[in-house]
């Protein structure tokens, strides 16, 4: 059911929230969208969605195909994304992740938390055709980010209803809480077919001075590659890379404040 149609353009904080919701419609490589498709996704009137899209278009946050009149993310989003990528030092992580992938024969990824998702920001899974968001509860990256939440993020109790992706996905909040206790005790997380059959992932945290996970690092392959017998070796390789990135991804001022080993 659609929300009530506004007589005029939305104002104030509600307008900002709705404009951000428009941008979030393009998560995970969503295709170009028309104003009516944006309206359906956001449960707004088409006229309101059109006004929001035109405002974002004028500011460079969206661009419009001249032939189809459909919208896509604009250059301002690209610019801010690149600035954030470099400000966080993530360009420095790519060589380390590539080296980890070469040594292990697995895909190596680095992720941070955004609401109920782990967002992959560097590594082998960052490709034009693959979405970057992963559910927290069904992934090793997500379990790490839940086990060591940053201030204000909240643990598993803050998640929406847990969706099953395979018959192994944990969908009971109490069982997920128990799983996170095991993750903290072992200092790593395992996803063994919980997000997709035939995939095994190990993830470890990159902790800050408050013992919160700034990032999670994962190695992902098939169970034939990450066997139970070799799991300790894969964990050692992942932890070695994580320890290096914990320092490498500090800002210069944070490095000066870091205690001597």
C-alpha cells in the first residue's frame, strides 16, 4: 500500500531521509531505474519520487540516460566514494589482500559494517557484476562484525528478522547469540555453507584500540580447498594479513598514538 501523496515537495529532515533512500535503491548494482520504479520501491507517489530524483540529478548524485530517461548513480557519488576509499587507506589494503589470495588460493576480502550488512570494500569480490553487501548473520565477515561491534552499532539483537539462505543458515536469534560467543572465544568466524552451498569462509577481525572490529578480513573458497585439516593454516595466513592491515589502515596521527609493542 502506498503512503499518502504529499501536496508539495517534502521538506527538512524527511526530505533528506527520502533522498538518501533513493540513493540506497541502487545498492548491489541495481539496474537503471525510472521514477515510477523508484516510487514503487520506496512506497512514494511517482510525483514525489520524480521531484527527489530531479533534485539529486541537479546535485550530481544521479544522472539520467537521455534516451530512456532512467536514472543511475551520478559522478558526485563516485567522487565521494573515491575520497572515502583513500581517506580510509583502503587503496593500501589491495596489495596485501592480493598477496593473501596468491598464497592461499582463496578469495580474500575486507569488509566493514553498514547497518545489517557487511560491505566488502576491498578484495577479490569487488567486481562490477557482484553486489558488495552481505547479510551479517549468514556470513563469516558479518559474524565478526557482530561479535566485536563498534560503539552505537549494536549486536545481533539490532538485526531485522533473520532470513534463511540455505538449510544451514542460523535464523534463531538465540542460536546466533551462541554462535557469536563461540566466535569471540575462538577469535574467528566460520561460514560453512550458510550463505551458499559449496562455499567455506573463515574471517578474522581487525581490532582498534577499543577492541572493536574496524574491519573484518575473510578468505573464501570451497570445502575442497579450505579443508578441516588445513583450517589452522588458512587462519594463520588470514591473521598475519589482518595484523599487518591493523597498522597499515591507521591514519598517520593514529600511528603516532599507537603504543610501542
